[in-house]
C-alpha cells in the first residue's frame, strides 16, 4: 500500500511516545533522563494529550499489518499458519492451508440520514427494509435496546457509535470516540446496552470503554486496558461491566464509581470474549486456547477448561449459568459444566473455523421455559448448525449461505434464527424444522445481526457502511 505524502513522522513524536511509555510504565527516573537528553522538556510537544498506551498501540497495529502482509500469497490467497508472529524474531510459516480472501465492495459516499431504498437491498417475501446511513466505514456491531424496541445502537470503523430511532421520531445520535481528526483510529469494536436500556457501553481500539446515556451523552470513560477491547458485557444487575482486551486481561468495572474493581491477568494471549455466569462470576476465552472461569475478589480462576486445539473465538453461558458453550478455530464447539473438567459434548461436524455461537432464549431460566434449549454455531464453512443440548446431537444444518457466516441471533421467542454472512445475505430460518422462511440480500458483507425485543425487526451491519433494519412478519 503506498504511503500518503502527507503522512509524516518526526523524531520528536517518536521520542515523545517513548517518553510517555516510560512514564506510564513507572520508569520515572529513566523518563526524566530521557526527557532532558532528547530536549523534550523544552518542546511544546510534551503538553500534547495522547491516549494511554499509544506506543504499544502503534506497535501492535504495525505488527498486525506486517503479519497480514506476510500471510498473503503471490496469488492473493490468505496463508493460514499456526506459528506465532513475534516482534523480534524472523517468522517461518507453519502452513495449515490457504483460503481465498473475500473482497469487500467499494465504499460509496454516505450521508447522515436514513431512507427507504428498495434499490439498495433485494428483498424476498418481506414488506419493508429500512437503510440507515451515516457511518463512513464498515459497521461491525449492532444491538437493540432491551427496553425500547425502536432504539438501535451501531459501532463502526469510523470511530463512532450511533443510536438510531428506527421508528423515525428522533434524529440519529452520533457518539464520537475522538476529539479531533488526528484521533480517528478508534474503531468501535463492541457495544452492549445495560439491562434497563438507559446506558450504552462501547469498547474501541484505543483500549477505552465508554458509557453513554440513551440520548448520546458521554457519562463515563473507563481507562485501564493497554490494548483494543474486543468484548463488553453488563451483568444482569446492571452495576458491573465486564471487558476483555488484546492486552490479555479482563476487567470488572464499577460503572457508578467509574473505577476498576479487579483486573484478571490469567491468559497468555489476547482475550477474545467474555461472558457473565451470574452477577459476580464470568468466563473468558483467548487465542491461547484456554477458557477461565473467574469470580470477583478471587485471585485465581475458579475453573479452567482445557480441550480446544486452536484459539477460542467465543463463549456463552446458557440462561441458567450451568452450561458454557465455546467455539474455536479447531472447527469444534464444546459444552462445558462446572461439575467436570472434560467437556460434556464435543460438536466437531463443521468443516472450517467456528466464528460464533448463540444459545436460544428457551429452556430453564429463560422467558420460554417450556421450549427446548438449543445452541447455534456459525462457521466459515458457510453453514449454521443447530444442536439439541438435551440429547447432545445435531438437529439441523442450515446451508443456504455461500460465504463465511459471522453472526447468528435467535428471536426472543426462540422460534426463529437469523444468520448473516459475507455473501451479503441475511437468512431467517424456522427453528422448528430448519426451513428457510425469509431472505434479504444487500450490497456488502454482514458482520452482525440482532433482533429487537418485540421480535418484529432484525438489524444487520454491512461492510458498505450501512445498517439494514428488516421488518419481520409471519
């Protein structure tokens, strides 16, 4: 990729980043000596406000860029290898396989408005599709408010989150994660509403968690992570927020006090997902292939699950907090219980990596206790599988997608499941018999799908900077 002519890096900026790193790491004497020798103390640059951990963040991004560059073959395929990519040593690939890279569609200009546009999305058997426009980069994440079925939050690579009123009564709210154009590198990677729907938590690439009101006011900033935040979850009580980061740690935050209650440093590699078991205990998973169950105020994990042979992408507790589901790049999903060390079930029928999993909102502990509990797994093999947990076996394979499936979501009643893929399609399926009931095709790959609390709308995040809201009627 050519370097832009207006991209300038000065020696003073490099020295300042090193100076700040020394200060943040507690090397006060070294920072003092370095500041004098480099003449930084006489330079106005020392008054510049930069995010904590900036030097590490820039190095991480540079290393990730170098890793991507290294793992693209001459014919444009991605080289998948399981050899760690390190900063100070030569990388020799241990090639597992190669796969085609899915090209993203060209980005088109976006305006801060929403509109009905039947030319924008092809819809089969659907009365209405609404396109929300305003983001200027890929939209990675979206979630409806649990209390207000018309409020939808979205997070994007444009360093903003947005809150949309899909009924059209309120103007969209832009939640900026930067104060000037020089800071526009804070991809919003995750977000979650509190149980009351009054607060929205966002996590971004700068390692900062932010708390917003439902009207878009920044209420609090939670800064302690030293790397991008990949997962954020409120507990059911709504008093604690849990975050997981590339810095290998998880943190429980007391949101009202605006402080960290405890930081958990048990993984040896980036933390990819976190999920509450109850109001004070939770699970974490990582690229180190491990799953830890932790509890507030406990110095060590109360349980560790070992069994995956590759990085663990996602974890989810069932509605009772009894069963923990996990999925991995080793092509398997597993079910764990606190009563034993080995997994209860090992589902290994997928042919490629499993990106995410979801429990149905059914069975004991849910709003639909008389319906059976079901687990869904979404894979890069372009399928979704539904698993009967009571019998530990596969129910259906949902196989209409043509590219990796990045997201699945059950309807509030558990009767339907939506799936989103990089083949640009949202499919809605019947859980009862695995049949495809509706399809929506857009103009970009899909990163996330979600239902509103009424079960009459499905939102989908697209790589062409838009969010589609699909009305669902049967």
